[in-house]
């Protein structure tokens, strides 16, 4: 007797990651983004990372500094947190 199985793609689970933004090392909780996707129940608990806003015009008077992790991977484990840091823009005056 041979029994064959196929993937039941309707059986899914949620995977998520969170993007947190910081201005001068203070978290901007209102801007936190939780990205959630459904994947097949037996797939790895990894999620593809969408493009993250690192623009210098996100916060007036602030510029992009760095992220943690330093290099944003193309995918992360479910539950991961990516931190994006901004620092005050220093303007020269005459």
C-alpha cells in the first residue's frame, strides 16, 4: 500500500516581525510597525522583510543614523525586531 500526501496550503500559521523607530534613542511608539504574513503551517518560521523606511525626511529635524541589525536581512525569524535610529540634524548657522 502506498500513501501519498500533498501540501494542504489552506493550513497556515502567522509569522511576524516588528519595526521600531527611535529619535535620539527614544522609541517613537506611535510609529511601530508589525508586519504579519500567513505561511504554510510546516514552513520555517521565517518571514520576508519588506522595504523599511530609512528616509531622511521621515522626521522633521532628524536624519537617518543606523539600524539594528546593521544590515537588514532579506528574511528574519518570526518575532524578530528591527530598530531604525534617527538623530537630530545639526544645521550650521552663519
